[in-house]
C-alpha cells in the first residue's frame, strides 16, 4: 500500500498541505500514480505569508471525475495558501518534454515526492528543445515588458505590481539558460541571479532589485520607476542577444 510521506517537507508546508492531500486520497486514490510538491514550498524562498504551495498530481490515466473532485476544494484551500494542483499523466509528461522543457526542468530540480514514484526525478531534458523554448520565452518577455509599461500609463502601483508579478517567471528561464551553459543550477532565486551573471557576463543587479521589490524590502519612488524599467528591459534584451548570438 502506498503511503503519504511528508517528512521531507518543512513543518509549515506539511501542516498546510496534508489535510488537502488526505481529503483527496480518502476520496480518490486508486488512479493516483504520484503526488509532488513543487516550487518555492520546497525551497528556502518560501514565505508563509505570501507564497502559495504548488503541487503536481500525476494520474495513471486522465479522469475528468478527478477534476470534478478537485474543483470544489479550490476555494476552501486557496484561502490557506494551497494553489490548484497541476494534473498530468505519465504519457502527458513524456509527450510534453519537447514542448515545455523549461517548466519540466524546473519540476525536476525543485520538487519533493510525497506519494508514489518519483517520476519527475527521471525526466530527461533535450538541450535543443530547451534552447528553442528559452529563445521564445525571452522574446515574449520583451514584448510583455513593453506592452505592460505602456498599459500602466505611469501608474506607480500598477508598475510595481507588474514588476513583482514578472520576476518569478524569469526563474525557470534563468535556470534553463544556466543549464544550457553547463553550469550547476541553483535553487534559491538570489543564487540563480548571481550564477546567471557569472555564466553570461551580463550585469543582473536589476533582477535582484526587482526580486527585492516583490519581497517588499525595496520600494522605489515614482521617479525611479522609469530607470528600473529601462534597466530591466536592457538586461532582458542582453540575455536574449546572448542566446541568439551564441546559439546556446
């Protein structure tokens, strides 16, 4: 019989996620291949007050009844910091590695298996697939930054929210680039940013600044936001050029 194992999680995360998983396993366990906690909840970056707990439920085969079971739980557990889980199957994972190599690299690096087999730990990422996705992602972020800055119309609060919401999405991209350059991939966000700078030669101080804006430890004045945007955009663009020119 497969048992739930939350001993590798922090006490805070374990106490929050256990009732959610228990409720699901009590109602639906026969088709569950494995359950994995992913993202900041299994790192030192986890903030009990602001971080959600993210998970991946791998089913032996897709079953919409499971989706129907999960749906009503969302509102109740969201208030407790439990994000809606991602639902996959082994076949979906195997058939999606070429489409989402960056995301699956992050899952492979940052996860704890609490139920069933560790399927995420055996993922094999192809370098060509990852390079193509990193190239697409960096170009998409440049478009997003331009459009987001225009749509904010100079609203300080909106700009700060956009900066804050964007930086987490940079982390899987940065880890992907670090992987492409043959470096050991850090887990902590600050370490990712510093390693990226060493690996690429690009000054990444602005990403550190935006990360601190998200944490609330840095609150730039309105007249500083233009400079933050310009440096954020320029650093993103330089990394994009690096991917293009060196064919990482």
